[in-house]
C-alpha cells in the first residue's frame, strides 16, 4: 500500500518548527512535502535546509516565491496553483489566512479534483465583523478540514456551523527536545548566580522576554511594578529584549522604580543564557498578547501572567490554566496587573518545584512536535481528531 502524499504549503520555514518538519519528512507512513517561501521583512529565523538532516530530503523541500504588501501581508505564492493542478497528493495543507489570494484558488482547484484541503491557522477569533467575518467564514468553508492551534478555535468554528470531526487541534511548539533536556541542569541554577545585576537577587523576580515594542504594552508592567514599589512589596523586574520602546521604558523605570530592582538585559539570542534567566524567574509577564512567549516560559517551568481578553489574545494563551500555570489580569489595567502579581507571589502552599512540574505537564501533553505530528498523521490517514 502506497503512502498518502501530503503537500504542506506554508509561508516560511520557521526555525522553531525544525523538529516537527524533520519528524514529518522521516515519517514511515507519510510521503510528506513542504513548500515554503521567505519573509525578508520581519527577521524571523528560518530552518537551514542545506544542513543535515534536511539534505537527505531535498526532493521533498520546495522553495516558492512569496509576494507581500506593505512588508506585512502575504497575498500570493508563486507555483502553488500549478502544483495543485498537477499533484497526485491526497491532502494539501494551506495557510488559514484569507488574504492569501492564491490559497483561495488552490483550495477550489483541490476540492474540484477531490483532494482533501486543510487550512492551518488561528481560525476565527470570535470578534470578526462585517466584511472580514464574511471573507474568513467563506474562505474556511472552502476547505474540507481545519487545523487550529487551540481548543477555543475549534469551539468557535463549531458555533459557526462547522462539523467537530472536521476540526483538528494541533497546538504549537518550540525546541521541545532541547528544552526538555535542560530541565535537570536548570534545577541546580540559582538567582544568586544568574541575577547578579540586581541589588538583592533573591527577591521574587518578574521577567519578560521578547521585543520591546508598543504592541507588547510593557508600560503596563512597569506601572504595575511601580505600584508594588509604593506598597513596599519588593520584587525584581528583568526585561530581556530590545526594540523601539526601550528608551521610553528605561526612562520611566529610572524615574519611577526602586534602583537596583530592575534591569534591561537587552536582546539575547543565546538559548543557554535565556533558559537560565527564565527558569530562575518566579513569573513571566506579558501585558499584551502572549503568543509563543507562554510556551517558551512554561517549557522552562515558569508560570505566566497575561490579560484575559481572549478576543485580543494569541492561541497559545490556552496553555495557561488559571491558578495552576498562571493568572489573567484585566486588559490594559496596570492596577489589576499589580494586584494579580501580588496575589500570585503571596499565595500559600505554592511550592516552586510543584509549579515547575505543572508547567512541564501541559507542554509534555500538547505543546510539542510529537503531538503535532500525531495530529497531522491522523488528518492524512483520515483518522478521528485527537481533540
């Protein structure tokens, strides 16, 4: 019996999906092919397909041309239409983004040719209105199957008349194998050795890792820290990253926060450094949308606080279970954020090692490439959705 052939057409070969791609290319029961372009505008790190193990699968890796508008919106991918007209694949996976015009045509062509089509993406957010809602719904309805990143996305699809058995929840992941191996050695690291830039390294530590940009709403975090300082509730604040807001954030910190209790680390691309900084922190705080920051933090055993308006969140927010792996605060409310930080850090019977294990548990169960490959295998082999 021949293996089902799968064409996975995506925007870029994101580095954080390296292990997932490798597992799919090596899959014993699937003939899996990737089609991808690049994005020269956002600086997202890509898989180097000229290195081992990808050199073994060069015939299954196909570079295509991406066309962007305003350096932000992908609208067309070259050769996708031709490939869908000629392929003998049983499944084609396309981006779940209605602005990619070539995907509309590719989906229609595949459906006419009796080829299953899955749209992979965020799905419906639940707050779409007017033309955007109309276009999204009709784009998704063209496909035979949906691949969404979270259970909430599946619930919203069902509420809009989509069949539950045609919606697979795939979640998202980072460098799971490497992060899992780090757990044992990180257990021995201390704040004293990794937070030497603080006056008192042993204070409860709040951390943010990512770009210091306006959309991250980091002013709320600094305002919350200032409120805690005035209440004599002592914490350290560590921001790891760089960006357009750094100057204004540093200015606010110097004027409003207690000296020696905050530190702007700058951009860090060294995984071994970042894992120490994150794992030693008490809580990761993402005042804007949280995205993969949640997975990054939980993978190193550090809970997450972010806002609870899911309409304005990224799918990965569902990795956070309130009072177990983090908390939610009222969106755009720094006073409520300060309250939640204090609530988390003063809760009784909250053993740090138990918290780590709670964080690891959700990553081990869902947010890893092995679970994702199982989801894609079930989809390709016409098996029931796992969730």
